């Protein structure tokens, strides 16, 4: 049996959907919702909507994602623990496929489903890249050196597409805490769920490193599928940066490579962002004309990072590649890069565009 933990923060409608998806897939699952909103009306709305069999614990304050998950973990009754973001939901058969793989693979400490970005299941989220001093320094250098940037960007694209197109489970170095099934004994062997020093961001990265150090493996299981309607939100950059620094100080203390990376980031504000066709500020969803040689099959990528590391992927055919209204609404204000080409990497074209700031999508 499975315990699912969902942390709510002013998202009672989405949290209810996430909990319902777990129960639809596993009716006997233990579902625990921790409400971090510190808002009486939000708590009341959440409790009124959640099914009776869901345990809802109201935190006294916003504890942060990691501490809230730890509260749920302390109440978990089962050996398999599912972490699910409120803006995510599992598709039918997802949990069964994940549990089955863990049962057959004793050294697997955590697994994740193939995850779509949108409810229409047209866009796929990439596998997660584990941050290390080497990867961080490489990405920083690649932003300034176009030849290295093209190499790194295309290498990541090839790796990501291989992972999300695989029909077999794929070993991973990092999994997202937004949709991850854990083996409880592995988590305990790795020192527990989340380090409470991480308020939000990088707590899952730290956990993945600890699982590896404890001798466990991580996998992406394509037979299991979920949707994570993740919203791009540049407003949390300062919080993410603080957690990133904490992660590197903990897992790579005294790293000369990371120190060099920090100096480059600080001393090189004007970066060469490589050649891209400028599309300007976009009010309406992006639509691109596809070159004739790609009509038989193309991949459209979108990313807030100029190297498209990471990116979101849409596979298609025909003479037009476009972003739907639903997906466009997930893009927060800021700069984005897009790229279109064949799945094999032929005929790649890059674009750069901006999206105006919009109101919160909070439900």
C-alpha cells in the first residue's frame, strides 16, 4: 500500500485534484495533505473539498515544502511514499507501475513517472539534471562561449530526448520531488526525508544525493505517467538561489569548481546568449512556421534558459508548431528561448521571445 503526501499552499482546488487522482488510482492509499497556507479561509475551503478518507493537517505557519513533507512522512503508515505537488496529478495505473518496479528492483530507492506538462499530454517535462560543481561551471562557461554553448545544449537535448522516449526504465541521478515514489527503508537509510534547513527548492536534490551515497539507484519509469502543470515563476529566484548555495555548501564543501563558478557568475554579467531569431514581446501564444524538411516530424522546445537546459518538449508533425492557450498561461513573465528541429537534431532553429508579467494563476 501507498502513502501520498501533498503540501498545499493557497491551492485548495489543485490540491483536491491531486488527492483525488491518487485515490482514483489507488483507492486504499493513505493520503496526507499538509496545509502550509496559514490562512483560515484557505484551510476551511481545503477541508470542505477533500474526500473524507484524506488526512488534512493544518500547519501553524508556512513551514516550507521540506518541513511540511516531513510532517506527513512522520504519519506515513506504508513502505511506499509518494510525494506529489498540488499542481500535479497521476494518471491511471501510474502508482501501480511505480510500486511494481520498486518491488522488482531492490536497489531502487526512488522512482518517478514520465511526466507531461499539460492536461492534453502534448508537452513533456525533461529528466532532472543533478547539479554538481562540474555541471554548474560548464553551464556558466557555455553561456559565454558560443561553441561550447551549442555543444552543451545539444548534448543535453540528446540526453533528455533519449530518456523521455525510452520504453524501458531509465537510470537517473536526480528526480523531482514534485512527483516521486520513495522506498521508505531507502529514505531512512539515507538519513530521513528532507533536510529541514531547506525551506523550498533543492531539498529533493539533496535527498537524491543522499540516496546515491546510501547505495540506492533512481529511475524514470515510462510505464507510469503523470501531469505536472508547473508554472514558470521568476519571482522565486532569490529563494531558489539561497537553497542552491546551501545545497552546494552541504554536499560539496570547499569545492574549487563551485567557487570558480560563483566568480564567473559575479564577474561576467554581460553574457553571450548566442544567435537566436528575435520575436520580441508576445501577447498571444507562440506559433512558428515549420521548415518543409521537418514536416514529417519535429520537436519544439521552450525554456527560460538560453541554452535550453532544461527545456520542455512537444513532438509534432506538419507545417505549424504552436503553443496552446493552456500551455501559454503557464508561462510567467520574462524571457524565453524556443528551438525547433528534428528529433535527431537536424535543422535546428533558435528563437528568443518575452512574455509580459501576468497575474497569479493561484487557485
